[in-house]
C-alpha cells in the first residue's frame, strides 16, 4: 500500500463566480493512520454530483465547505484497516471520503456494499443517483399510468433514470436537456417520448408544442427558467418533485425565484415536495430490488461516464456543471 | 318585491394599477325573470374576498372577469322564485350572485343553507372563510400538538380562524399582520402567542426574534416578502399551505417569485400544497360540525366586519386589499 495520499484541496471558495480549476489545488500528504472508531479506506470511484457545487454556497443538508478543506465528495472505497469492526480489508463501502486516495472515516456508519457485477453500478443505478430517481419520482411525484411526466437535466445521472422508470410505470415522458444530440439519445436509446432543448431558445413555445395538455408530474433537477416554464405548464393537481437546482449553483446567489409562486400553486392546487435521498433509507432494500429487476430484464439502461484519474476530478465537476456528461459521471481513482 | 335591480358593474379592468372606485359603476336595471333551470334570488350579504381582485387578473380557478360584467362575488341570498326545484321563497342559499340586488342563478347547484343563529355566520365561520381555514390548516398543514404555526394576513377572515384552530390543536401560533393594534387584538382577544408586524420593517429580524427555532407549518395568505421570510425560517420537513397571495393581486403582475425556490424546498424537504376550498366539499359536514362545536364552547371567536349598503361594496373591497378589515368583511345588502 503506497504511503502517499494525493488530495484535492478547495483552494478558495467561489464568490459568486463560476467554478474553475483555480479553485482547487492538488497536494500530497502522508497516508493517515486510523484512531479509535476510525477506518482507513482507499478510494476507488468518486461520484461527481451537481450538489458538490451547492455545498460551496453554504449549509444545505450538510455543513458548508471551507477553503483549505479536502474537497468533499461521496465515493466507493475499500477498507484498508477497520479496527473494532467486522469489516475486512478489501470490503467495499460508501462514504464521504472526499477527493483523495485515502480517508479516515467513522467506522460506525459504514456498511459493506452488496456484491454486484460492476462496481460502478454502486455509484450509478444502485447508488445515490438511482435511489434519488426512484424515490423522488415514485414517492414525491406519485405518477399514474397514462400521465405525463417531465424531467429536467434529463440526460444526467438522475434524469436519465427518472425518465426510464416513468416509462416502466406507463407514463408519457418528456425530457428537458441541452442540445439536439442529447435529445436524440434520450428518445432513441432510452425510450423517452419527446424532448425539449433548453439551449435552442423559445422554451415556452416548445412547451406548448410538446405538452399541449400540460404536465402531471415534474421532476425538477434544475430550478430557474425550466422550473418556471414547467410551473406554467402544470395541470391542476399536478405534483412537482424538487430534487435539485443545478441552474442555480454555479454563480451568484439567485436574485429571485420563478414567477407564479405562490399564485399558480394555489390556483392549480399543486403539491411541491422537496426531498433528499437519505430520507428514504428505510425503503432502500425494496428500491434496490426493483432497480435490479429492471436492469436485469433490460428495461432500465445504465449509462455511465467514467473519467480516469484523481487529478481530473476538478475538470470533471466543472464539465458536469456545464452539462457535458451523459448519465452518471464518476472518477476512477484506482 | 321591488322592480329595480341595482348592479355594480366592472367599468374597466385595472391594468397594472391599484383598484380604485373608478373601476366600478353603479347602475340600475329591471329585476330579471328566471328562464328554464334558473332561480331568481335576492342578495342578502355579499362576501368580500381578496380573491375578488385576483379574478380581475386573469383566469384562476374560475374564468377571468371582463369589463362591463356585473362584478362577481359570492353571497348569501334568498330564493324569490325557483321553479322546477324544492326550494321555497325565503330559503337561504349560497351563490355567486355578483354585486347586485337580484340575480338569476342555475337552480341545479343550489343547496338550502342550514339554520343558524346568525345569518352572517354562513359567510364567516361556516362559509368559505371558515372552511378554507379548516381544510387548509388541517389537511395541507397537518399541524401536530407542540408545533409552531405561522399564518399571514392573520387578522383577516381566514387568518383569524386559522390561528384559533391551531391553538385548539395545541400549537404555538404566530400571526403576521399589519400594525401594532391588530397584533394586540390577535394576542389579547384571539389567544395568539405572538405576532409579527410586517408594516414595522425589519421582517427578517422580527422572524429571528419571535421564531428562533423556526416554523413547522406556514399558512400563506399573502405570498411575496412574507412568504419569502417564512420560507427561510421553515424547519426541515415543514409544510406550507398555499391559500392565496393577497400581496400580489392589487398591482402589476409580479416580476418574480420569492428567493430560495426551489433550493430551500429541497434542502429543507418542504412540502408546499396549494388548495381551493371546494376541493374538500366531500368533508364539509365534518368540518362544519367541528367549527360549530368550537364556536359553541367558546374556543373559536367569530369576528365579523359588516358594512351596510350595496353602494359601498367597491370601497369595502378596496379597503380590504389595504388590510383595513378585521375578521370577515361583508356587505349587508338587505
């Protein structure tokens, strides 16, 4: 086991500017030694998520990040040493290791991950992305067969799974994504019924053409203008699952929210529900069983976007925020 | 029965300006004669509601109003003639009579109102105001004993009942209202625990002082800045009942919505639910029974603000939009 721990440190926090390579610094330190209640783990695959950027804005469902911290991030890692625990060297676990080769993590919360054919699936379809799509759509969105479901960031890790689950549940599915190529991929490969290209302009007009009868369920990954366009297109008694707001993370704090709030919530009798995937931990086993079944019978395609090398993590996140990924982006550390 | 029908006509729609007397005109026509399926009714008490102003902005849960229409509005009225129906002259019904002495209304939807000690209670506590407070708080807000409930427009028809029901349910209740006098009345007479005076400035600071631990349930009657302040003060897993947006009705269409949407909905896992009272018609009997019980045992005080004379209806609505009423405002027509 090498002695050197490569670490990507948050050199400084963005202050209303867009995230760039200058906000990060690669450094090296000695491989740490676990203290009481700690496990030493070695990072295998780091998950890249729009939420990583949100953590730089302030406290969310976790505390805010500070300059000088090793950049935070979830990863699949393997146990090197876990004294006072049943975990053995080589066992795979999920933890917030941060962007580094080795991390010390509290042993108490670690759980051995299930055996799967592909380790990367523990980050994509059986990880936070897949579970977020599953619970957000089914618990917060409550789609019924024949209803129209719209999902934003549709070609992303969560969106691409949301759309496919909605199809499995018998819905008409419209994805909002940037660029004609992503749109074609969603329709041809993932079975979406139609897409809306937010980069093509004329958002309201596109909504009218593609969704003349309105939206029953909107799964929101973006906030901002797309949220507003969906809000105006909602049917009465529609449901909005609020999952994230990637359009709002990478820049100055948004000066205002979408128009029509709360007026349209009232007149259309909408329900908006925000959620974080860990709120549904008690239903996790059933979710994983459903997801695995759909993957096995070919109805759920797993799309991954794997980039090699810890040193490329900052650029990979910056690119994700610009929408360059398709499916679940992650870094292969080793 | 007099032959003359006094009518208040919407002379022109406000175009981004505030509602004034110049938007109305008093006119007289002949008392109309019912056709097939119609009943002739005589207006007794007209309900004044912030929603009256919203109807001038465009289609809501009802179609938009047009210049030249008799101004729309709900009222308690008595049957003059109702051919093809079991209703007898003198029976009281609730209908959208509009602002006039006589109206023709479809017989089909008319229901005889229950006998009550005070006819005005059919508009306040047992009318739309009371039922809106009841269903919005209990169904959408789902308050639990010991929780903190905030209601805006707290001294208004709906807000004053929301706060009292929340107290009956064992909650801590904070009302947002304009002016120290209203605040004292809410605390001293209606049993609110505290109030916030939105006219006194320093809204965020007041929220911090009065609600250091945050809000579990917010019943929103106002939208706008108060909505935003509550959004930022919500606890995790809080619920917002979206009832109306009086701050947004009387002027230009709002250029934007509250900050923090959807970001705070996600991170705080909030549920926002819009509703219109008629969605709960099937639970109406139970609601009326509960409300009557609370009135009978003195735990729910009925506050009414009755203005005499049809000709005063425009000024009464304009005043209501400026927050001059306390409790349920209505016009006694006869």
